[in-house]
C-alpha cells in the first residue's frame, strides 16, 4: 500500500537529485582546468595527463550523446559515427598542421615531395574557415548519405551495416597518401593554436573548458529537443513509423534533421579532441571505434540523455585503468560488460539507478 | 480551385442509389479543401493489384458517398486489407483509377500526403505510440502543421487542448491521459487509435476490424460512436462481426477474390445466393 507513496516521493526526488548531481559534476569539471593552472608542486595541482584524459572522455561523451539522439530517440543505430568525429578532427588537424608548418607545406607533404597544397587545403590556415569545415564536412556527408538512405527507406540492420561500410570506406580512403591527409600517420606534431602554444597549461585549460561548454550545450540542446513535440515525433518514428505516416508526418525530414545534427555534434567533438590529444589518424574511422560508441550508449541507457554520458565515462574510465593494470584482458572485459548489460540491464545503468530509486 | 459540395449536385439516396455511381451521398458537405461535388468521396475503378502473379484485387470498382458509413465484409484473403493499402498509398495498383474527392489522385500521392488530404486509417492490429502517453499520442495525431520546423516550434493552443480533452472524453480514456499508451489494455488501445483518427479530423475514416478484441459493451459503444460520426465523416469499416455490421451499416459491400461480389443492405446481401455460398454459409 505504501508503494505508490514512495514511488511519487522518488519521482519527486528524482529531478532534484539529478540536477544536484549534474551541478556537482559541472563544478568539478570547471574546477579541474583551473587547478591545472596551479604550480606543479601544489597538492591540488591537476596533472596534464589527467586533464587530457578527462578532456578526451568528455569528447567521447559528446559522441555518445549525439549517437543517442539518433539511436535512442529515432531508432537509427549508426555504426559509423566515428567517421563524423574523425572528419571534424581532420578539419581541425588541417588548421593545426598549417599553423605548425608556418609558411611552408605541412611536413608530410614535404616527405611526399609535393610542391603545392591540394585545392581542398585552400584557406585552411584560417581558423574560421577550419571551424566552417568542422561543421560542413560531417554535416554535408551526413545530409547526402541520409537523404538517399531515408528516401530509399533503408532502416534497421541494413542502415547500420551501411553506416559501418561508410566509415570503413572513409578509413581506407584516408589511409592512402595520395588523398592528401597524411596517410596512415595522419596529422601530429602540432605546436600552436590561434598563436598560443598548444601544450601550455593555459591553452590546455581553455580547450578543456571549451569541451565542457560544448558538452553542456549539447546536453541542453538534447534536453530541449527531447521535450519538444519534435522529440515525441522522433520516438514515434522509432516505435511505429507506419502509424506516424498515416498521421500525416513525413518521417524522412525528421530523420534527416536529427541525423545531420548528430553528425555535426560529432564533428565538433572531434575538433576539440584533436588539439587535446595531439594526433588524428585514420584509426579513428576504424569500425571498432564506432561500435564502441554504440556500447557506451547501450551501457549507459539509450533514450535517456544522461545515460550515454555515464556510459562513455564508465567504459573509457575503466579502459584507461584496465589497459594499464591488465592490458591483455581489456577486450575480454569489454565484451563481458556488453553481454552483462544486454542480459541484465536492458535499460542500461540509468535503468538500474531508476529502479533503485523506486524500490 | 476549391469547390465545396452543394446539395443540388449531389446524389440523393432515395433516387440515385444503384445509378452509375453506386454511392449514397447524404447531401453533407465533405468539408473544407475537399472537392466532392458529385457526392462521392472515394472512387475506385478497375483497380488491379497482383503480388508475384497472385491477383489480390481484380478490376475492383467501388464508390463511397460523402457522409456514408460503409461496411466491407468478405472471407480471409478477399483483398480487404489490400484495398485499404491502395487507398492509403501503401500499395500502388498495377492499373486503375483511385480518386479521393474529385481532385486527389491517390495513385500519385505518398502515405503522408494522403493522410494530410484527409484520409485516416486504423490498422487491424492496434498501433499506437507505446512510449508516449495517451495525451501525447493524440497531440501527435492532431490536425496541425506536421513539418519538422512546425514540430520544433509547436506549442499547444488552448483550443487544441480542448479538442484533445473532448476526444479523450469521447473515447473514455480521460482517466488514463498520462499513462504510457503501451500499458493500455487491447480494447483501450483500439479506442485510442480511433481517438487518434478523430483528432486528425479526416473526411474519410478507414477502419480495419475496429472491434476485434473488444468486450460486448465496448463493441456496442463503438457502434454508437460510429453512427454518430457518419454524416459528419465518411466511414469505411472492414469487419467480421456480423452483429456489429448489422448494428451500424446502411450499406454493405461483399468482397471475394479481389472483386465486389455483392452490394446493398445487409439483408439483401445476406439473401444473395453467391454470398451465402462463399462466405456466410460456411
């Protein structure tokens, strides 16, 4: 008899607890780069290693959130989001390579004995144009791919396989030296961004804060979308697309919008990832990278906004610990984790937390 | 050009039934934006559909009048669902004419365009958006702007809320408005889907076995609801339950092997030798 009461109590406490937890996490994330600015011998100093690691995980969390918008809400499982992430990263990498090269050609082009820049490198010495490319490259590719895929009513596993093939094709293309993106080495050896030294504590702190801002912005955007009628139409696309068409909606436009938006978010995350990690190469487009992103979302809980962030944090946190402590067992552990989640936590970690709260 | 239906040009049931276009227009305007001046809201002529050589519909010809409540009966495999698929744009006929009103060529339109033009469909298996609440299901179905942009900016007006409340009361789901639709009983889902058609405010409603899985009381209530809708809307009901058909229909069409076998009142049809042979006598 008491259950309905505790239930409502838990439901009322839910949003308050969630916002409190979010606030605490946000405060920590803002404090970290500031503590990094302290002298290295200070007890509260946050090392560059930690800051880079967390910054990297935050970029992955944005990818997880973007993937959840298309998979969790619209039911489109993409196994190729790594491609959009890498394209954003490459666009930023082009700018950073130009900065490092000064007036000359980027180092890898000199190795290939090229004498001039390929046409698509034109303007990449401008930070603003690089930002445009960060948005346009993944955005346009996603738009064109989505336009044809959704027009042909490709869905379910066929859609997933095609996205996987797309990122694989991208990887093979970028592996070639002739493509003009540094072949299998990609871009590295960055020195400056906007004139600032890229490894300076202040630059690292600024990049980290920009990542936190992008994550918070994406979360807010996702929250607004999920609460709008648009979000409800997406859920309807996922659950009963036929019914939705007979209600007078054209699902193609809805899918295309969220698909393209998701790709752009991934591109932005990639653009922030590259200067923090200091390298971009075609392995970011490897199919396994994109599949891992799907694991983050599934583990955290798809169709929720916080879930994918938790998933990305838990898996990547464990990964960086495991690969140091027991390097040979990491992949087995990842596989086991995925099986456990599929069998026992269909709603992910978030589902588990909710059940605990309601019991 | 939008020409609204005018009474003079309509077929009158008592004079014109059985004439060239065997549809009974009740002399009711079909509503805004739909040209139905000859009193026919749906025209199907010589429709042929075949799947890998199997002929699902053969020269099917059928007219539905404005404001009419038509029941379609027929044994399994008679082509009832295929016919609905043709009308709603899900299946393209191999040849034949399919018009909604005088101007909408259904063979040229996509599913969502047909729905926007004013044809609502209820599936055989109740299909609702299970993750959304009852209220949200009706909100999505409601007649309003359905583009991406419109949905991003959508905010329910007081008038729209009132309309949803009204329909919630009509389908007796007022008390479950905030429940996820997936938790409703089978009969409640049927009613919710009917409610989703109502808020869509269509000119023509296609209902595929609407009372399947309903209790007797629910069936009776549905019959009453449909009778009250006829006149304002045109209805085409596919149903197996003869008792239900008898309680609502003024006009019955029997389909058999993709063709119209007989048409008329339920009594006429039930007396028809061929109908008894293929269907009722079994």
